[in-house]
């Protein structure tokens, strides 16, 4: 009799398990249901496509993430979208630099314009490189990129920090839309907080003085890029720094003759094949452009002698050869009339 009772109990348990234990797919769905995607934090993801540092591409970013490159971190109750990319990986056809970076699907001419904002902090830049190379220890955190002609960049917003320094620099570069062929193209750099692009070390391992008004790793700041009727309005804000604003025409060049080439450019490009050109008079007028945002790592081995561990991404991450940028707020859309 006891055996019969035990058998009935076992059968009852098995029946209950069959009807209450979820299949693996349902369990996985429950786990994945707790996962926060970048599109949960920044709802504008449907406006973008992305290229990751390992070569992954997608133009469907709603409920998309990839560990070690594009994902969400929560810090002190705040969700951040992480963009992370090594010094060496898979790059786009027009660059030697890796990126985990959004590319806007909508293209627009400067006369039509558009607006991009971002609130972010840079968590890491490469700790290897050549201090005499202007792009060492740099990451680009926002761009306007041309989709036609020479496909140059009328705006690149940079963060740069030398090894051993607490504070780094934020600056923006304007790349000319070169007249004729693209030989002689150059960037002109403007400091926001800290130094501009042209400040470099006196030797590969000797750095300039730390900037007194710079931005530290992990320190939050914001930018607004508003292109309105061909004019680019830039605003940079940070809680512990003065708000800085700039205005730059994208439809009329400041660099249309040889005498217009700034001394900064002559210095930076003195030993390079490019840097002596001029810009077409109408700059980027009538040319399709689009925004980019994320982490565009500038520390490639070719130009900055940065360490890449033969392209092994895990080793690069473990040894500081990468860039990592966190965004908690960002928007993209149509331009707005400037308030002043």
C-alpha cells in the first residue's frame, strides 16, 4: 500500500512539473525581458544605423545590443549607453580608425540643416600612442560627415587626454571641403576646454603640461550642434565649466585662398603631404551631410604608433588600447532657429 501511495505522489509531482515548468525558450525570454537595450535609454535609435569596432553593421537598432561594444550600463541609478571600440579592428572604407558609432539615416544639405545633442562622459581613451602625433589618445564623440564629393567632415568633436594627466581636452575640428581633388585637405582645430588638436608632446613619450581647465575622464558634459540655414551653431556645457558657443558657416569658406591657411595648419601639417590645399568658395553648400555619434577611436597604429596586440580585441581591452564613451541623453532631428 505504501508503494502505491509513493507512486501516486511521484506521478502527481511529475504532472505538476510538466504543467508549471516553462520551456527553455520562455525562460530565456524572461531573462531577456530584463535586459535593457540602448534603444530603451536613447529612444532615437530608429533614426540611425551603426558600425561596431568588430565590423558588425546593422540599420535596425531597436532592441539591439552587443556585449563589449554597444550596450547599457547602470551607474548610481542612471542608465548609460556604452560605445566601446579597440585601437585595431574592422574599419570603414574611408578610415584607418575603428568606431562603434551611429550614422544618421537621414541626409540633409546645410541649407536645410539638422540638430544633434548629446550628454556624455568619456570613460577611457587609449593609453598607448605617440605624443607627437596629434590624434594620439583621442576619440571623436560627434560628427557631421559629408555623404558626397570628397566625403570630408565639416565637424568632428574630440576628447583627448595624455597618459598620466587627470584632465583632458575637448575641442572641435573643421575639415575643409577641398577645392579640386582632395590633395591638401586639412583640419582646423578650436579649443573648447583645454587644448586644441595642435598641442602635442615634445617627443613620443614627453607630454605637454596638463590643461588647467580641462575635462576629466568620467566628467559629464553636453554638446548641441544646430545647423540652421547653412550656419553651424555649437554650444558646449558642463556643470564645472563656462558654457562655450561658436558659429561657423558651412556654405561660405574662410579658407578659399592660400593666404587664408592658418598658422596652426601649417605647423600641424608641416611634414605631411596634405595641408596645403584650399577650400571651394561655397564650402559644403548643396552637399548632402549627416550626423554621427558614439566613439570613433583615433588611435590607430599607422598614425599614432598605438599598441594593438596584433588586432586581438580582448588583449587591447585588457591593456588600455581602446576608447569608451557613455551617453545618457541624446537627440537628433530638424534644425531650430537660434535664440540669439
